[in-house]
């Protein structure tokens, strides 16, 4: 077989394969478009059918893993690492304090705490607990998870707490006073939604949330950023930026460095 014949034969076969693939795609595309998603009900992540489905599949996986001879040793090693007090308390520098979110065997949901900079640098920080998430969950009867805390520059006398119900992407926003170790009753507050919030100044927030129909991307995240003034209804917040519905998300960010 000559090289030229071989090249022509391969080229012809490739063209035939491409044609077949193209026809297959053309024939299957309408079928895909017309087929309803049989798992669309899983979008209701807290619904009983969804949780039953998850628990059923988790049980299969757990049963399989626990039957492995290595399971017990790996489990004990992982638990020891997670509960170790030698873990690095990763610093979040805000004002004169180092803030840190910490979990161990005594704080399964974790505590949000702080220490003065000089105390942290000393190697033996004197931590002050601000919010005990386990206690908060017990008091309010809600399965809270800590997401993040956004401080008010430059004094950091207030924080926007991002708390998740059940550990999902969506969060509830509540304003917090670290000096009083309490949420501010008349402070900024937002119901559960996927999104992000930042202080612009004492009385102004940049908000990316679910503002209703047409305000989320096809990924389910915010596509709008609005300017929200303290004491006003968030529905009346001024729209300052809107992304495309096909974007993954739009989120605000405030930078105070020169």
C-alpha cells in the first residue's frame, strides 16, 4: 500500500465518520431538547423527597466504604487531624484584631473568635469567642453554618455575618456588633439567598442577591449589584451593574488599600 493511497483512504474514512457523527447529532438534538429533566425535583434541596433520595444514596456509599479493611484506620487518622489543636489558626486581619473561625471536637459547628495582633504574633494567642455557632443553632433551632464575616472599615465596629442554613450556598445576612457580642436588632438584615454583600461605608451596602424574576443567572447566582442605603427597603436599592444571564455570577468587591 502506497503512502498516498493510505492518506486518501484515511481522509475518506474521516470524512465519512464526521458525516455520520453530524447526522447523529442532528437527529438526537431535538430529542434532548424535548426530554424533561426527570431530576428537576432535586432543585428543592431541603424538601423531603430530595433528602430521602440523598440519604438513600449516601447509605449505599457509606455501607460500601465501611466494609473496606482500611476504613477504620483512615477514619481514625482523619478524625485525629480534624480535632488536632495543632492546626494553624488562619488569620483574618481586620483592624487591630486577628479573626479566626475554628472547629474542633468541642465545637462541631465552630466558633468565630478574635485575638489582638500582638497576642496572635506571640504564638500563644488569647482568643475571645464572639459567636459560638453550636450554641446559636441550639438557641434559634436552625442548623447554622458559618460562611464569612465582612467588617466595616476602618474601625471594624460592625460586621456583616454570612450564615448558611444547613451548609448550602445560600446565606442569611445579619449585622453584628463585636463589642456587645450580639446581632444588631435594627441593623442590616437580608433573608436567605445566594449572593454577596459588602460595606461601602457606614450606611451603604453593595448587594448582589436574588431581587426577583430576571435577577439571577442561569447558574442560579446573582447577576445584579445594587446600592442599598440603611433604613430603606432593599427592593428600592439602586441598580448600578447588571451582567448577562449567561454569566456564572456577578459580585461586588470593595478594596481599601491604596
